[in-house]
């Protein structure tokens, strides 16, 4: 989108927010909130354009970030992959390799949906990728469910949460 169009959309949104709140003037807080909404809409539109396998990979990773009982919302790739495997089995979908899962999730960083970093488990423990969401993982999960056959998983929220935390516990106790 060209810059003038972005500015118009930003100020229109800020004006609408000020109007909804009965404010006579558009203030910086309205502009900032409008920008947050535009960014959220952009990331959710990006999600709609992903392939089914990428959506399942993103959903599994977002589930770990959202349901984790551990401090911090970063997602170790081995845990995300185990949750991905569980989801694909539950919905009877094709299952990709661990390398493909990691590749798909790393690609999402190019869209600005997540950030990635390489981590070490210490001497002899190996390396893994860690994923951190730049936006709200729950909002991403909701958008993916609206667009795929993952509704069956979304209806098993308690089970998904227990799978996530069992996998995190296993990962952290290795």
C-alpha cells in the first residue's frame, strides 16, 4: 500500500476512535491505537493467505505460546513440533518433517508475525530454534480456526492445553 493511502487510513481510524469516544480532537493516543488496529488487521490478512500446512504449523506454535504454564511466551521448536504432530494426528492431516515445520515457522518471521532465535541446550544438548510472537497468539489462533478445519482442535481447548504443558514439561526436564 502506498504511503499516502496508509496515512489516510491511519487518520480515518484515529478520527473514528475519537468520534466513538466523544472527543472533540484527535489525539496521539487515537493515532497510536489506530496504528495498532491496522497492524493487527495486516497480520491477520497475512494469515489468511498461508497454506494449510503453514496454518497448522502456526496454530501449533501459537498454542504453545498461548497455553504455556511456563514463564515467558517463547516456543522451543521441539515443543512446537510435538504439538504440531498431535494436531495433525487429531485432524487426520498430512504431517511434515521436523525440518519442514521449522522452515515454515521461520518463514513467518519474514512477515513479522514472529521472531526467531537459535538456542543451545548446553554442552552435548544440541541446538534448537525458539519462536516468540510479535502479536497476540490467541488472535492468530482464532483467525486460523475461522479459515481451516482446526475448529475440532479449538473445541478441545483443555486437551490442547494439557498436551502443550506436558510437552513443555518433558522439554524442560531433559
